[in-house]
């Protein structure tokens, strides 16, 4: 069985060696362990250091394309290289390489398709109380939307079986973590969490500038990803939220019209008409979006068949 550990990197010359030397050299049940660096347009000595460390494979981007694209390229390359299990970790030495064994063992045993490392964010000293709260709330929301029980939704320390990796497609340009979970839930993949350790912080995250920016980006990602798979459900909920107050306004107008006359209450009729029409228009959009979503699922199945055929 072959394991490939992929490490997306963007200007990680100061931490890559720490990440690499911490990686396991032997795991029971694994015959071959190889490393893959995805160089996301680094302008420092990341590639030189990777070569000096003896990294097995390097994928180079000419410009910085972002974490999601680097992750996707790593998954595709790992599949091409014949990986049976793929582990994704970060180049900033955030995660403890010794815990990779915890990630891959459930897949080796056939107990899971995907294993996600739970950083136990409430115990991380350099996380502020605000960040810990938003991490907890965000993971709760993602659990409900994806129907995947994970304690740390944005953890990038993940292991994938080959079969699951073949079916994954990443569309977002921001962070793949949440979109990936929603897709995994739609695939009915068996996803579990295992507690892992983290190392001390060497640098601040480059993924976002501040918490409000991070939250807004993740909300956009959640809405886009969820609408890709649950379009009718999402648009129906929005449509109903508009139709209900619209109907209330119409009933109010009707009540006054039948009791004291409609004079002076026309605003209720205008209010209800706008809301009801908008609500039904959104429902119509939901039907169209659901058809597009169905087409996406068929396309993903076709892509998966093509990938399997090309193996």
C-alpha cells in the first residue's frame, strides 16, 4: 500500500524543513511512503530546500494560485502517482507529523474513507477566545449542512482513500476545507475525526487578514458549495421566508377590506405583492438551480469514470 503525503507550500523556506523531518518514515500497513510538494508560486527558496531534503515529487505553479488550487493539484498528482492513501498537511509546521499514523490507520482498516485531524482548538494557546468561539460555531454549522460529524471543520490535516479522492472536485478559489466536507457528505463518504496535536505557531495565517474577512469568505464558500448540491432546498427556504410575510400582509389587507374597507391599507397589498412575487421567483430559480445541480452530479460521475479509466 502506497501513502503520499502532500504539502502545499507558498514561501515556506523557514518551516518546510521542520515539517519534513517530522513526517513518519514507517507506518504499519503501509509499504511505501512518498512526499509531494505543491509549490504555489513561491518566491523564496522553498523549492531548493525541498530538493535538498529529498522530497520525492514537486509540482510547480508559476504564480500563486491559492490553497484550494494547490490542494487540488496535489490530489490529482497523488492519484497519478498511484497513491492508495493521500495525506494533506501544511508547510508551516502547524500539524504534528507523528499524528499522520492516526489519520491513515482507520483507512487501512477499512473503517473510514476520510479522516480529519481534530486540533482541539479550545486548547490551542495562541487562538484568541473570539477565534475559538467562531471555530466552534463554524464547525457546528458545517456539521448541520454537510451531515458530516467533524469537530474541526477547517482543519487541513486530512487523509483520503484513493477511491474517495477520485470522486472529489474542488471549485472554490479560497479554502477547500468546507467545500470538501459538503461534497463528502453528498457523496455519503464515511468521514471520522481523530484528535491530533499541533506545534507552536511560527507565523500568522496567510489565508485571511482578520476574523471578519475569514468569516465572510467562509460564508460565501458555504453558500456556494451548499447550493451546488442542495439548490432546491436552499432556494425553497429563501422563497418561503419571503412568501410567508407576503401572505401575512395580504391577509391583513383582506381583513381590513372586509371589515372597515381597504382605504388606507393599500400599502399592505403592495408589500404582500412584492414579497409573494419575489418568493415565487426565487422558487423558480431554485428549480433551475436544482436542474443545474443534477447536471453537475452527472458531470462529476462522468469525470470519475474517466479518471478510473485512465488509471
